[in-house]
C-alpha cells in the first residue's frame, strides 16, 4: 500500500507492473465509481491482466473512499479532477496516460481529458458519461435516494441488503451510508460545474464506451459516437450497471484492445516524425 500526499489530502494508491520486470509499454490509470466502490474493483478484475500485458497500472481510492482521506467537504467533480491531476503530477506521470473510468470514475476521467487533452492517450468509459447539463440532475436524484434510504433508514436498508444480496454488499453499503452522512458529497456532486459541448468535443484521443445491454446508459452510445471525433461503443448483452465486475474478461478485452491500438498508433506517429 502507498499513500500519496497531493497537498490537499492523502490518496491510497496501488500500482502493478509487468510481472517479469520488463519495462512497461504504457501507463493506464483506473478510476473507480462512487460510494460502495474502491480501487478493489479493479485490483481483482482489470489490473492483473493489464499488468500481464505489459502495462504500468495505477489505481487509487477517490477522496472519501477506501483508505484515502475523507474530508468533510470538497466533493465536486472539479475536486475529483484536481485530485487526479495532483496524483499524476506527484507520481511524475506528466505525459499521456490511458484513462479508464467506471461509472462516476469515467466522468472524472473524462473531465481530466477535457482539461488536459494532451495528457490523455486514450479514454475508456465503463457505464459512464461526460458531465453534461443532463448528467447533474440525474446523478443528484440517485444520490438523494441513497441519502434517504441509507443515511436516514440505515438499519432497515442494510437488513434488506444483507438478506437479499450478501453480507459483503451490506458492509459496503454501511460504508456508503457513513460517507453520505458525514460529508457533503451528495450535495457537492450534483452542484458541480458541467462541461460545454465545445469542451466535450475537444477530447480528441481515442474513446471507448462500454455499456451493459440492460443498462439505461446504453442509450447514450449513439450520442457519444456522434459528438466525439474518435469514439466507438460496445454494448454487452445481459448486463446492467455492474458489467465491469460481472463481465470483466469481456470489458477488459475491449479496453486493452483500445490501449494497445492507441499505443501502436502513437509509436508509429513518433517514428514518422
């Protein structure tokens, strides 16, 4: 385990590289989702095969999550992008990196790519979307339900989750309730500054969107391809929002293909220059 001080808080970071000690071919940064999520969702899914494929894999817990610091406030999207920017600077990763974000983590990764297009080698959005004007109220509604069901009716909600899901899911939900209760996350994120159409279209790196076929977010696939200059989307049938965990091999295969293709194109361009 490593803790990186960004100057604002300490972030828990894990890193994997090629197991045989050879130099990595590229760096991929994995950004997880909200509340019940942490870097563990990558540690047990995409990170090992990515490292085996020769990548330098960086994972971290978002502020308030996992083992990272939990300030009482400061949870806007810009705060999340600032954390990612500061983390990469502290790690000396100032060149282009491949960004992968699941759910809200994809929104953070997209925000970073929009702010620093020259530092994004590729961008993979798993069940995720950019921060548009429509995104903010939608996420606000989800967070309000979480606060109501977990923070205000915690015992009943956790008992139902434990009986109908699993004890581990109930444990994660208990942590989510604490985060919602003790911080301004549920108020800060819906009030975040969103991206303009121009800022979204300015993301020029190759973009991949991966969605569960039974997820409402799959409806965004045609729009995403229409507004980004270099974008393709994949819909995985039979899955919903948890497609990363349920179909890790399929998701990882598509993401790795994008990363390897973008890296090869970059090397070819550098050779021509």
